C-alpha cells in the first residue's frame, strides 16, 4: 500500500511540475525587471522584486481597454454559444427533420478551416455591414468557433436523458418549454456549465480573427500579437503574464464543473 | 389521414427549424460562405488587388502543363513538404496526446487527497492562450538566453546550446512537444469526464471475480470509453490538421515546419498568389473532410 501511495504522489508531482514549471518561470521573469529576460545564466527564483515592467505595461495606451474587451468578448461568446447552441442541440437530439445527419457533419466541418484563412474574407463583409472594428465582429466569429463544440456535446447529452421524464412532464400539463426548463435543464446543468466554460476559453484564446477584425477595439491577445514584432521581449512577457493570471483564477473557480462534460457522474 | 396529425407533424418540423436556424445562419455566414467562395476562387485567376476581376482557369491552379513545364500547387515541392509536416504533426501529436491524456485521466480518476486541486492545475496549459504558450516556449527554447539550454548545459547533457526552433532537425519535434504540452490537458479532461459516466457495476463485478486491473482496463474501461475517445480524437484531429498559431509564433518563415494552413495563408495573403492559395485551402479542406469521415467510419461512432 505504501509503495502505491509513493507511486501516486510521484506521478502527481511529475504532472504538476511539467505543467507548472514553464508558468513559474514566466511569473518569476515578469517580476524580476527587464534585464532578467536576457540574463545568462538564468535566474530560477525571484532575487529582487521589480515591478517596473508592470508599470511600463499599464502605461502603454490601450492595454486596460484590451483587457476589458477580452473579458467582454469572451462573456458574450458564452451567451451566444449557449443561447444559440442549446436550442439547436435540443432539436438535433429530439426532433426528426430533413437533413439532420448532414447538419451534424457540416457543423463539425466548419472547424476544418483555419481561422487565419477565414478571417480576411470576413473583414470585407464586416466592413460592408458596418460592424468592422467593433467587438461584435469578434463575438460573431468566436461564437461560430464555439458553436460546433457546444452543439455536438449538448446534443449528445440531451440524448442521454430518458425521453420518459419529459413525456411525464407534458402529461402533467407542462408546455414543451416548461418541460425543458424544469426537467431537462436542471438535469443537464453541470454539462451546460462545462460547455459554457469551453466557449469562454475558446474565445479567450483566439487571436487571429480578433487581430484582423479590429483596429482600435482589440482584445488582449490580438493586442499582444499586433505588438509582437515591434515590441521588446520583456513587454511580451509582461503581457503574457496578464493573460495567464486571469486564466489561473478562472480555472480554479470553475474547476468543479469542468469534468461533468459528458453528463451526470455516478460517483 | 386525419388533418390534425398532419398539422402536428408539420408543427414539430417547424419548431425544430426555429430552434436550429439561428445557429445555421451564424455558421453559414462565418464558415460556409467564405468556404464556398474559396472553392470558387480556386478555379479562377483572381488576385488580391481586385477580387471582382477574374476569369475561369479550371484546374490550372492545382496542376497545369505549359511550354514543357509543370505548374500549380500539386507540383510545388513546398506543398508536399507541408502535407508531410501536417500529417506527421497530426499523427504523432494526437497519438501522444491520447496516450498521455489517458494516463493523466486514469490517474486523476483515483481518489486521493488534493485531487480537486491537481485536476485544476493539470488543466492550466489548455486554458492559456496559444500565443502565450508559444511565446513562453520560444523564450525557454531560445539558443542565446533560453532556460532549457541553460539547464541541459548544467546537467552536461549538451556541450553547446542548440537553436531548437530554427534548427531543421529539431523544429518539427519542438512544435509537436509544445502542442502535446498544451493539448494533453484537453484530452485528459474529455477522457476523465467520460470515465466518470462509466457504470460502476462492471467494476464491482470485476473486483468480485478478482480480475487483474490491467485486464479490467483493456476489457472493460477501453471498450466502454470508445465513444468518448473517438469524439475526443476527432475534435483533436480537426485542430491538429489545421495547425497554424503554434507554427506562426514559434517558427515563423521556417520551411522545415511549414504546415498546410501556413502554406495556404502565405500564398493567399503574403505572396500575392491568391488563386493558388485558394486551391491550397480547398485541398486542405478536402483532406480534413476525408480523414474525419474515415475516422468516423472506423470509430463507428454516431455524432451527437
């Protein structure tokens, strides 16, 4: 038994180290002043705390706005990916209509094209629509990116719930809408939450569409990639720091929901 | 046939369409229309200067024979290099990610103290934006001030620092490694979520019968997990085959790591060869469709 415990904690420590070490180095670097980035030999811990890079970072025009935009775009993407994806997933799971199987495959194949190639033709379209360089343009593209995942996962999920539960609710006088909100959604809530988190992460991570579709209203990732060629390395490191820290908090807050993706757990 | 039953059926179809159409509209607008336009342009001689002026050239962008020489995407050696790189990248990274993902998921499925925290910690690389992880690794792998060279030199594994991202021998390997680092958590998450829905009675029965744990894994866990695994592999494969961000940030303009997406993007927007870029995009799309459909067939899985 003891040997087993040692093996487990050994493995656990190994997984943690391989995941966290790069992030640890990033954090050490971003509070060690700008010379540390190029220093040789490297530093492995914070010797003297230096916040100068943070101050510099926030003095750059547009940084705070870009951070705000990133959060806003990701939140709106969640709203649309769930708001449009859940009804569609329900229809795919419960109704029979023409072309249903074709749509399933087609939805999947919208993911077959790299965003970097799709983004430029879309620019022209968004200019014509008058929403170019607004967060709505980015939200629309991110929603399209998150939808396939949202729909296919949720329709899998709705299928796994027995039809009889809903039918009982209908017999007892619920309308279809009521039955969905009172029976289906509470059962599936954990997975829907997990899907929402996925949508948030997809949007928070996406950079190329956001970089092409906006000029002034950039998200933080887009802001950073537009600066990558021109800006010094220490600026990029600090920027990365501010993309990583919110992510860490976010994951720890939502961790409970993440693993209920495929439905109800039996443990 | 009673009229009421017809109207019920019509009503059901109608409400299904009401539920589906907003989503279809968005996907049509953002994905399907640009896609069809790209197919269309791949058969013309259009250039980026003016997309409204073009004439049809049929398959000339794909392959063409003119005055004793072959032209077109299909005879470009860089294109075939890109195809090779993409397939190697997709195959190795997906295999490694499934292997490690399964390992991590099985590990995190056993109950022990601090499991909740560890589960969250392991997920972090997946949630960090790709440009950040790519930048971070680019810095760690840098030949002059990279921390990995520093550590390997101190451990006497290396005698001279290596330029990991620009050396043609190591660059594809580095791309795969960073991708595995970043995406294994996603795999582990999908698999772990799948593990939690498996019926527990099978395991109890196996325990009562005293079956060896390895046998339980191959005879019970893997077969039950197959639908989850296939879905996870398909999602992952789609992403791996169109790999772009990672290569774009880690090894820009390095021919030894060019992928099909990178090739298409360069032709479309950087090299001013829009029509051939469209042809490359079309080929990329067809390749991905073909591989995905075969994966669905082989996996015998029903989508959604």
